[in-house]
C-alpha cells in the first residue's frame, strides 16, 4: 500500500481480514497528525480533543501492517512509539549528498532559487512576493525556478501572478536539472537556504520527521 496515511491503515485492516495470510507492506508518506488537523479544519481545540481517540484507533489498525516503510528516522521513531509498529524500514526521502562544487563567486548575485517539482503545493508565489519586496527596496533580484514542471497550468498562473506584481521579467524557468552535480552548482552560488514546509495553523510535529527536500 503506497503513499496513503489514515486511508492506508484502514485498507491494511480490511485486507488483513479478507486475506489473513497476506503480508502487508505500508509505504507511508502521509503524516497522519497533519491529516487529522486538516480533517478538524485546523481548529486546535477540536484537534486536541479528538487526537487521542484517533491515535488509539490508528494504533489498533496498525496491528494489520507487517512492515512500515518510513521517509526518515524521525518518522520511523514516531511510528514505533505512537502506532506500536514492530518492523519499520527507512527509505530516506532526500537526494544523495553531493561533495562541494567549486564555483566562481564573482559579483554578488541577487537571486533566489527554487529547486523541486513545479506544482501548486510548493507555494512558489511566496518567493515571487519576496522578489517584489526586494524590488520595492531597489534591489533588482531574480527568481530562478529549477525543476520539473508537473502542472503546466500552475506555470501560467505563476507568470500571471508575477506580471500582476510587476516582476514578470525577474522570473526565470531553467527547466529540470540533469544531475545532482548540476543542481549543486546552482545551490553553491548562494549563501542562505530556506526550508519551506507545508503551512500549518499549529504544530503537528511534521517538522521533526520530514526531510528538507522542498528548498529555497
């Protein structure tokens, strides 16, 4: 069962009862507390009141899973402690480490880079807002968007968004990078990195278990 949180646990439970001898491997990307927070409309009192009930329920369903495949050591630790998982495997959800790349620093570049799949979930509009603010402060900066386009309509919306902000000439789509080394050459030009997590109304603990693979 691949990439599903609470729904995956329910499927595991059903499969276990339909086919008791089956072996269930749950490749479990979705962060269940975040799913519950969204289910509770991100209203903290409701979440705090219902989460203990949900956790007992999902801990019960988790008995149906033979192996949990987790995205980070923190994810595996949470799954063992909170869901009572006996067997976990970590498949780290980040790119392999690249050794430092020698680059010619030259003149200072006023540039922000986004590296990752180009899709609405990444909220690249926020970076366009930063470019606009820099322009207001007389710092002519560019936004380099480096990655595979998964949603063509989103690209059109980004261009229109940038045009409405008056910075459409500052946005550069460089396309997908060919290798980790090619990506490193872009990243090594900069000095400040920004890890853009999914926006939350309150802490569900996802920062402690996710890998930094959405990066500015």
